[in-house]
C-alpha cells in the first residue's frame, strides 16, 4: 500500500471513530445528515487527494458503490468545492443510473450558490430514484428548497404532492412486507411529513402544519418500535428520525403561538435522547430549540443554560466553527446573555464568534445576529460602533423589506438611539419620526413577534431614548409638540403588549356579523401571504451574496407592494364599516387636545410611565391642556416601593396580625409622581389615571398626600381628595367616552361564583384567591423542563365567593335562583349561552367571582382568561373550561359594571396587570362601560361591604359618577375601626368609564 493511501485510510478510519454513529451513518444511510468537523490542513490535503483518486477500471458495480460511498464523508467535509464537484462528476460518470451522484452534486451546487443548477441535478436524481421510498424523500427535500430558495409555494406544494404519491405507492407495495421494509417506510413517512409540516409552517398554515408534524412523530415512533427487531444501528437512525420529527412539531407549535405544546414536544425529545444515542447536530438543535423557546418567553437565564449545552455538544463533536448548528447555539447564547443584561459577556462571545468565522463570508453573514449585536453595543455605550452596525443593517433591511416593515422600523429606531447618543440630535429625531409610526402600528399576522424576547427590550430602549431626545421627555419646559409626542410614546409603550394580545384574540374570534367576519378572513389571508414573502426575503437577507437571487427578490417586493395596497383598502373598509372593531385592534393614539375636549371641568387625565432613566408624568385637563414633569424615580425604584406597599396590602387574610401599612413608601410615590402636579389637580374631583408596570399593581387610592405615621383611620389618603378610575390607555378611554350606549339594560344582575374546578369530585380546599400555577422558574432548568403538567382540577376552590355573589344579588334585588350560577353551573358554556340568547345583554351588573389567569399559567394558555367550572376531560384540554379574552370579545353586553372579584395583579411575575388590561378592553368592546376589579385576595365581609356599598350609592344617587360611588363605599368602610387598614377598603379599583 502506498504511504499516501495508508494515511488517507487512517484518516477515514479516525473520522468515523471520532464521529461515532453520526458519521458512520453516511455509508449506510443516504439521507442521514451530519455536522462537518474540523480538519487540519494536512488532513484536508489528504482527504482531497483521496476523493480525487482515479476511479478503478474494470471494477464491478458493488466495488464502485463501495469506492464512492467510502469517500462520500470526506467529500462532504471539503471546503474546496471544486474538488467535491469533481468527485461527484466522477460518481455520475461511473454509475450513471445511481441517483446519489446527482443528488450530492445538487447539494454542492447549493453550497456554491448556484440555485438553478441545484434544481437541475435534483430533477436528475428524482428521475433515477426507482425506489419509491427514496424518490419520496428526494421530492420532499426538493419541495422545501422550492419554498426556501424561490418562495415558490405553488411548486413546493406540487412537488410535495408528488412526494406523497410516491410514499403512498411505497406503502401499497410494502403491505405484508418484511420488518426491514416497514421500518424504512415508517422513517420515510416521518421525513416526508416533517418536511410537509415545514412547508405549511412557512406558508402560515399553522394548524395544518401541527397536524402534519403530529403524523410525522407517529410514523417516527412506529419506526423506532420496528427498529427493536433489527440490528442495533437501525435504532440509532430511528431515534434521529423521531428527534427530527419532534423538532418539526415544536417549530409548528411555536409558529402558531402554542408555546406550551412546543415545550411538550421538546420534553418528549429530551426523554428520547435520554434513552439512547442520537446524532450530535440533532442533539445540539434540540438544546438550542429549548433555548430559543425560553428567549421567546423572556426567560433568558434558562435560555442561556440550554444554548450553552447546544454549543458544547457541537464543540465536543469537533464541529467546524462555521457549522450551522454551532452558530445557531452561539446566537441563542448571545441573545440570552443580552436579555439578562450581561452586556459585556454577550459582547465577548460575539467577538469570539466573529474571530472563528472570519474566513467564511457565508458564516460571517449567518453569525451577524444584528439585533443582539446592536443592543449590546448600545448598552455598552459604544455609540460609534453601534451606529456603524445599525446603518449597515438598516440599509440592507430597507432594500429587502422596505422602509415601513416592523423589522426595518425597529432597526431604524435603534439607529436613532445611537445617533442621539452620538450627539447627532437632528438626524436622530428625523429617524425617530420615520421609524416610530411604523413600530407603533405594526401590521400582519406575525406582528406578535414584536413583543417577544429581545425585540421587546429593543422597543422599550427606543422609546426611552426618544423621550430623552425630546429634551428629557416632559421636563425642562418642553414645548407643546414635545409633550404631545412624548405622551403618544408613553401610550404606545405602556399598551403594546396588551394591544397585541387583543389583536391576536380578535383574529381567532368568530364575530356574529358575517360582513365583518369575511373582511377579517380576507385580511388574515392577505397577511399570511405577506408573511410568507417577508420570510423568504428575510432568509435571503441572511445569505451571503452568491446565494441571493436578486430577480426573485424584486418580484417578491412587487408582490408585497400590491398586497400592502390591498391591505390598506381592506383596513379602510373595516374602519368605515366597523369603527369600534378597528379602534380596538388598531387604535390611533388620541392627541392631548382631543383628550382635553372630552374631559369635564372637574376631571384630570394622568399618564405615568416609569423607565430605566426616571419617571415621566403627563397631566391633561380641559382648561390648561397638557403639562408634564419628570422624576428621577426609576422603574426599579417604583418596583421596590410597590413591593413594599404590596407586602402591607395583600394581608387581609391575616386580620389583626396584618403588618402596619408602609406610609413612607406611599408618601414617596405621591411626592415623586403626583405632588408636582398639585396646581393641575387642585379643584378636581375625578382623577383618571393610566399606569403600567409595577405601578399598575397598586390602587393609587392608597397613596398619602403628605408624610404620615399615625393610625390608618386618620391618614391623608389620596382617595379623600379625589375619586379615581384607572384606564388601560387613552385610546381605550376615548372610545368609551365617544361611544353611545343608549339606555341601561332592563334587569339588574347576573353572577358566577364558587365554580367547581374538579367536575368529578369535591374541590380541593384553598380559600385563597391568589392563584399561582406551576409556571414559576426553578433554579434548575433541566428540572423545570421535566416537571409534570398542571391539572385544572387542582385549582384552589373559592367557597367564600358564593356569599359575595349572593350579597350583591340581594342588594340589587335580583332573583338568586335565576340570576346566579355556582358550582358546576358556573361554567363557560352558561356565559356563552346567555350571550347567544340575548339574556346577557339585559343585565346591568355582571359578576365573575373566580380566578383571573394570565398567559402561560395553564398549558397552551396564550391569552388572559377567567377560570370557570371544570368540564369532563378537562385535563386533555386544559383550556376548555376557561372564559378567554377571545370569548369575551364575542359577548354581547349592555352592562354598566363587570365585577372581577378574585383577580390578583401581583400574580405571574408582573404579567397580570397586562392581562387585566387586555381583559378590560375585551369587556369594553363587548359592551361594558366599566370594570370593578380586585388587586389582591380580599377579606369576604369587607369585600361585600365595598361592592354592596358601591351599588347602594349608585341606586341612591342615579346621576352620581361611578368613581364617586366607589369612593363613597371606600370612605364608608375605612370609617369602621376594624377595616381602617387599606387592605380592607382599597382592594377594588374601577377600570374604565368613571362617569355615570
């Protein structure tokens, strides 16, 4: 044996030993994908010489097949694509009827950026693949390339149909066949259906994609079961197939917003890899997928743990620095570090990645991670570097997406931030003014991702930078224009997450009006097609220049322009025909002048926004218009003060053992946020306030107007001076003021309380209204992923709410038998039936005395909801018993009041105030004028006094504003010595219209 041949054979053997099953799979399984490993320069040269060895003359077919298959791994690992291409040409010449040569040649064309040539060789491989199973898999892979490389949905679907036909033919031929053939059929079915799921996801057919992915998983499981009867390596391939199918399924669930279901798929994938070996690149993809899911949920610390595992897996396998699975893991790790505020650590990892991929243009483009990179540079105050990155990224995005797309607008907003900090104020304001309208009015079915992960932090950073650029927001004698722009920014920033929840729920709601339903269907179809086009262009933007297809990009942009114009026409129709719906899903921020016009002389509207750099407060009244102040109290300062207040407010169940109220914190908040507005507040009777974040977790009634340390009964509470109502935002409040409700409903009351959460037995003891499902972040992320699902029947019971509902019914002279539902009867179905029959629209007061839930607190819960009585089979579908925001939007109401008396705004790590705001706006759209909502778990007797006192005041003073009726009840309850502590008289807040 010649020395060179000896070296090459040793090299091949060492490669196979290093990679284990993942590389060895290549010689036995044509479709098994592996990650490319690092080769030294000497090894590269030896491998190149080996694949270019002359083809043996006079060799049999079996010998030729062994010659090429034994070198296939080395050809795939070549960075010299010319050598790889020559190797596959030799293969095609020596074995002209073997489909593998043309297919591998097609993949080389793809790596070289020659897209038409890829499809030419792929078609040749398809023609040569006589085995219908192999043909089915080839066609499926080609179908996916039609979509990803050309955005040709039609061709992709046609090719996929051919793949399914080939698969069906193979299935018919394999009936009664040997186990080995059944095993291959199961694996091929899993692969084809997995690709079909990807195509459907790409095409925004999210439910169909989830169904295809489920079928792929079922087929892959069947293949794994069959592999137990075959040789050991069959189990390895079958596990890879199942893991791949589960990753397809997780992506499909993720795309349709079903994050809990995505997590279940990833959990099953973890159980699979614990049971046996899988390919390293698939294992790394699993870890990275878990990390990306955590990023979407804003759980960045856990995301970092999983992303590190993904990167470590690839490094241990000896992957090239340019390996896509490794780069994907590193990008997730960078983003996770940034999300935790570990900006320097994130930057060090970015620089390390940059150095590793320096030699590859494609890898450099792939590794750019532009949003994370820009945010890191901005937060490290490296303004020139941030400006350079953002200028380049913005230019590319304008070319690919257009200036008005949310992605382009986000980048331009970040660029404006960098310019402002670089001292280029005029340019910064021009970019802010260009970017913000598009950010604030994001359109399309994918607009929801604007509120996920790091993008949410980016949007907040842009808003805060804009406020600073306006001359420190509202301070320092800001002019009227700056005050108006700052107010609009605060309105958007405070309500963007809520607005997206409403828009998402509205898309899923079936409205009674057929014309509205048809217009919404057209808008959604148009939005899905736009999403597909943008997704293609986004992929093109991330490619290096040789792989881009400019002509197709231009066709896509022209199609986008036509669809965008159609979308504008549809939205115009919606605005003209259904203004109330349009105002709910796409509210236009009202001007401060319009707000002032809608206020009574004795009213003042106040917007409070706390940021990392301080707090901004705007006050609007009819006589003076808008004034603004800025406080040095940061959002972390506000959160600390609110936490101190909550610690002495959410204590009603402790009775006489309740801690003393924290007057110092209450005074500090008033001193910083409201006292500077004393001149505007003087002489006013009604304070209408919009807050967000931590401040939304406490009623402003509990603030004290001056330092105080005495007994609660004599404290200078803000509620003694002003009636207070809370609103989700100025646009929602304006809609309530402008709407004409006509006469009040004829019947006084309908209530639901003490629901039986376990339909099959007695409810568990609880007695507390502070529900927290098992969604808390645990210290061990591995343990968190593996914990069992929550059972709806375990929801804490609320027996005390029965008496509360009965007391309100008695006060309003309602019929307890007809007008109240308890136990199993307090169900979602009973609410929907009453709405459909028109009975609900006849009630002036509606009471829901049950748990309020936020997204993520139950499996697959992506919108706020009320927990109603459990239903049979509820554990299979945990959402079945819930009255969701989507349901609320479809109700028909004519209610003066909706009472939610078991909500808790401290629940779910600060997300509950957003959920409450979303529910409130849903009830407003359905026809309610105002909500009465609890901020913490109440004591039953005092709660009953508050609600009945409020309604008694309304009955005695029919023209009194609602906010004044609640204030009167509060003052009445606090006058009782046993209830002087605000834990008893202040849990309720009025949300919505405070006037009569």
